[in-house]
C-alpha cells in the first residue's frame, strides 16, 4: 500500500469514529474530548504527516501558515485540515461559529483562551498545543494562536463545518477595540490523494 493510501484509509476510519461519537448532535466538551483522543491517536502515525508531504508556505509567501484539507464531508461537515506554519503567526482572538478541535504533531502553538467582558475580552488561560496535546472549543469559545519563528509547526484542525462555509467568524480587533468579521481564508490547499 502506498503512503498516500495508508494515510487516506486511516483518516477515513478516524472520521467514521468521530461521526459516530457525535451521532448527529451538537457536541458538548465531553464529546469533543473523545474527538480529541481520536485525533491524538491519528497523530501518532507521524510518518503519514510529515513536512515533506505538507510543506509550509515558501519564505517569500505573504502568509507564514497554510491549511491542507485532509477530509470533509459532501455537506462540508467534519472538515479536517493539516495546519502548517513556519515563521511568526499571531491570529487575533476569534470564535469559529462551529465546534473545533486542535491536536499537535510538530512544534508548539500557544493558545490563549478569552472570556468576554463589558468592554472587550480578558485572557482566561493559556495552553500549548504540541505533540501529545490538544484543545477543544465550542462555537462561541474564543482563542488566539501564537507561533514563534524558528521551528515549523504542524497540527490537526478539525471543524464542525469547512472554513469556506464559515464566513461569519468574529475576531477582536485590539487596535480598534471592536469585533470584526474574518475575511475568507486565502490559503487552503488540497492534500495529495
Ligand atoms: Fe481558531
């Protein structure tokens, strides 16, 4: 079996188990924890998710990160991406309008979690996503992502709905002190299949 076929089969089996876990419902944090465990199991097959197969953007690219689509249902539910970054990334505090699970494979991605306060937001806690760890978010939960230059980062991002279907994601503009809506993601690539 080729590496691509092995990866494809393993992703299909993982996503089948995740669909079963949700059972057509909106997941709570307990269900998302079980989803996280499935993705952490998938992440153990490191030979299937290398930087050779999922290279970060070139150094002259506008963005330091990009997404590779690994799986998505025909109705755009259960969108799994490999997120890869090389260089500084500072995504502002944002929601997803759907549930999300992030699991680490390579490098470190610092996640800050926020709560809304009367005039903006306040940091509640921080977690590092790296090999063997992950975080879960409900549709209204807020986080920001921070990656330092010097070490490539590769992780899984799973969303209840594909990012192209999430035009209303909100982010906090610290400069203007207002909520804004994210423009559509500009660098989603199809994984080789
Ligand atoms: Fe996010």
